[in-house]
C-alpha cells in the first residue's frame, strides 16, 4: 500500500504535468502535458506507458475522483496504524526494546513532557523534563547507544542510514489503556545523534477555566471577556507557558450547539467534539492567513487562530473581530500591555488595534508545591520585602509561607504539577483612547495599572501566600 508521502509526491507530479493514472500501464494526458513527462513516467514506473488524450474538463473530473479515492486510502492507512498499536506493557525480550519500553513507562508515570537522549564522549545521559525542569534519570554506556537510536528511528519511520542530517518523526504507542503520541526529533552532534521525544497523552482531558488556577476575581474578568459577542482576545507568553491550554479551556466554555466554532492550529494538540479544527500545512500553502480567510467564509461565530505570526494574519484576525466574530489567538510577548505594541510593530494601525481588542491575558507557569511533603516555614526578611513591594500590603512578622521538603512522590523536588499565574488587561473606552493615541507599552501599562490590572508578579505573590507555589518559582517565572 502507498504511504502518505508517496501519495503527496504522486499528486504533485499529476498536477504539475497533467498526467493521471488510468488503467494498468495507461495514463490520461491533455494537450497541455509536456512532452518530457512521458519520459519521466517511463523512468518512475519502469514501463512504456500508453496515453489517452482527453480534454481539460474531463481531466479535472477524473482528477477529483482520483483524489477522492486517495483520501479513502489515507483513512485506511490511519486505521491500520491505529489497529496495530503495540502495548509496551506486553514488551519484548530484546534488551534495547526493554530499555526503551522501560524509559517510556517511567516517563509516563513521572508525567514527563519530554525525554532527552544526550550522547557525550564516554556515556549517554537520559533526562526527563518534569514540570518544566530537566532531571537526570539514567546514564547508559556509549557502546549500545547506536542500537537505541536505530530502534527509535525504526519506530518513528525515519531513515536509519541517515546520521548527518536532523530528522523528525512520530511514534504512537499504547501503555495499558492509555494511547500516547510521541514526537521524535534527532540532531547530529560531535558524539552521536541527540534525540528528544515530546510525549503527548491523547487521553488527557482538557482543563476547564476553573482548573487553570485563576483566582475568583480573575476568573470573573476572564469569563466576562470571552462572553463578548465579537472582538479580539489575545493570550500572550513565551513558548511553553500554557497559552494553548488556556485557549482550549476557553473554547470548552464557549462551546454550544448554537455557535459555529472553527480553529486553525499548528499543530492540533487536543481534539474537541463539536468544534471544527484545521491543521496548518505550509507544503500546500495552508498557512494561518490562508486558512483564516477560508474559515471566515464558513459563517463562524468564534474563531481560534493558533498564533498571530505576521502582519497578514494580524490584519485578517482584526478585521474578522470587527465584523461580528469573536477571535481568540496568541502572541509571544512578555506582558499583556506589550501585545498592543507588538501588533503595531507588525504594521497594524493603532486605531484598528484599539477598536478590535477586547482584552489580553499574559501568563507563565509555576510549579505547585507537592501536597505530600508541604510544610510551613517562617517568612524571611527578603521574602517579606519582596511580597510587600509587589502586593502593596504590610505583612505581619508571623506570616508563614510554604515549601516542599521533597519525597518519593515528587522525585525529591518539593514540587508536583504546575499552575499558571496571570495578568489580565481588559480594554474599555479609556484604554482604547490611550492605545489610539500612544500605543507604546509603558503608556498602555500605566493606564492598565490605574484601571486595576494585577501584574504577573502580584498574582504569583498571592498564590505563594495561599501556599500554592513558592516565591522562588514566581521570581524564576517572571524574571523580576
């Protein structure tokens, strides 16, 4: 059976040369078919093909039918892959397979997001990223590492012989009842190929807004913001700060049989019933901008754009938000007010930003204190000064904070799981006026603070005082 890659190459050849497979050794051509294409066919298929001349209209009809048949084959391939998923708990006697299965199992049980295989001169280090921090798990002798790399490449359907170039692939495995999607990236280094595997648990449920960690006041602001009938709402922060999780939680809250919700993402991380989701595909020119244009012809009420990366996407999103659609998207900025400056820097007029923007949510992830080994400790002078500076409140001397002492459940880190800290900037008429006249981030921030915006640090401090996280985590996440 043909692979997906083969099908893509065939379609490219067909469209470019106006040649379409008919029966065995026969091909449809048109008057536009270049003469050298027949030679290409002879080379590709190792046969002397017979040609059937048809007009352009008939060719297009037969091409549509051919593509429809290919889509059915793609579905068959995907079904076969799903049916043939191996449960790694059933295992194998081969040492390399046992090692990898054991590593995957440990990573899943530790709730790791990534597995790193890092070769050095005399050994290979295996590290897990847990709650955003890398931890050393195991060291392997250098001798057997080639077998490990080959096994991973075979599982990810990569070129085993290619060791000089980076490669990307995907592995799907089962662990008991749990299906895992593993994204594999290889990179050649001086001491061998470095491999990083991202773990995506397909059975993970999407968090609700209340489970994200918003304090009551912020939750009310957020819910009020996304309940607007139209406008642009942005979630900002660096890569890995939980922006997608916040957007999915918002969509879950907004989902209704009375609303038409469409998304365009890169990649689609979670599938939500009742929402049409589109995967970006640059190979066929399905970019955020082109996809968004098509979505707007589908009569949407709510649109989610995975990321605004350029002026074209920004302008389409803003015009969509001004013509009766609620548009949710993300940007990479350090805080909420900077989102305004970023859009203006992209080339969007400040009055358009002011007219369309309904709110910006900036966020970071901090580690939660492990509930199993959580203990009180008396506040230090440095912590007291820091909290008073950002909370604006005088703390009593007997104030206590919390920390984790470390236990088996948290791998002796003192932390287990993560929670977001937020900065929510609502845009009202006063804010619109400031954005139109002076879209610089400092001016926007000053007005937002006057209107009662709580900064990332202040939200983190409140969560530290409640015993959810530590001051060290807040400092690390906000870089104050």
